[in-house]
């Protein structure tokens, strides 16, 4: 009886072992099919290929000009006064400036648009080598911002009638400089992209991503500010099919045949340089 029980236990144990081997076989096969990565100690992970090849590049520039009708004028008017004494010269100058300011306000120029730009007083000598002072001279220059550019000539005529005796400068600009500046930048970048693509394709390649962009701000210098208003239409010859004329919002520009100063159009220019990757 004891021998029979031993035989039965042995059979059951063998059956259990067989069952465990059968149920674990798929997992063993799956593990055997999965390759085990081999790594070398200290070796770096493989680099992910870049979308842009910085070893093959093309460098180009792009320029654009936006021509707009100015809507502001900055006029510098001078009042020069002489007197036997400094007090006498100052009284004459103050009276003249007061008259000029008053007449400007009658034309609709607000006080905030009238400001002193330069004021100096100097002695007048008998002759070059003499130390004898025969009088004093005052130079007083005021800046007048005219928000209706078509009245710039009226402002100068009225100011001279009130006592001004010098026009230092007349500059025209736009109050929407940022708008047109950004527009010129966008056009300049488009011109650079088109040039890079054309050059690359002519060499049997094509452009991919932009690696670097620089803006040439020195091209905007006009002697008065950092944006080039463009003295003459020949500035447009430096552009690359990126010139745009913005229509004046107030309709046609009035005739300037009877006016000594013509507003015309001002040019807002942008220049960029860019480096593109090749593919």
C-alpha cells in the first residue's frame, strides 16, 4: 500500500513539472526572439540626425523699400535777435518768439507740438581781433510738429510774418513707422529667401532651414534718425524686387506747384542677411 502511494505521488510530481514547462514555453520563445542590446561601457548614445545640415550653407542678403506718404512734418524755425546788451537782445527775442508761438496756435498747432530745440547767446565784437563788445546776438530755434503736412508751407509763411527769420530744416515722416518698418522687414526676409532658393537650385541643391538672421540697421540712417527716408528714387535700385508703394489714406496728393516745399513720398528701407542650410 505504501509503495502504491509513493508511485502516485511521483506521477503527480512529474505531471506538475511537465505542466509548468509547457505553460512557460511561449515566454521563453519571446525572450529568445528579442535581441539583447549590446552596449560598450563608456560609449555615447547614437546621435539623432539633425533636420538641418550646418555643414552646407548659403549666405544671402535681402533688401526692401516701402514708399509712403508722410503724415507729419517737423519744422525747425529760427529767431535771431540783436541788442546793445544781453537784456535788450533777450527782450527782443522773447517778444518775437511769443508772436511766432501765438500765430502758430491760430493755425491749430498745439502747445505740446512747439518746443525749444536750441538757444544760445553770444557777444558781438567790434572786429575779429578786438575785445570790445558792441552788442549781443541770440539764436533761438524752435521745433514745430505739423500734423497736417499739407499746411507745412502755411506754417512757415505765418511764422516769418510773425518774426521768425530762419528755416533751419524741414523733415517729413510717418506716425506709423513701426507698421511700415515691420512690413519692410518681412519683405526683405522674403527677398532673401527667394534669392537663396534660386541660387541653391541653380547649383543643383535646395534650401532647408534658416540657421542665422541678421538685420543691417546701418542702412536706415538718414542723418536725422535711424530710418532711411530715402533721398532720391535711386535708392530703390538697391532692392531685390521688393519695392511697395503704399497709397495715401487721404486721397491724391495736392498740387505743389505754388508751394516751395513738396511732401512727395518717403522711403522706409529694411535690409537683412540670412544663412540657410542646404539639402
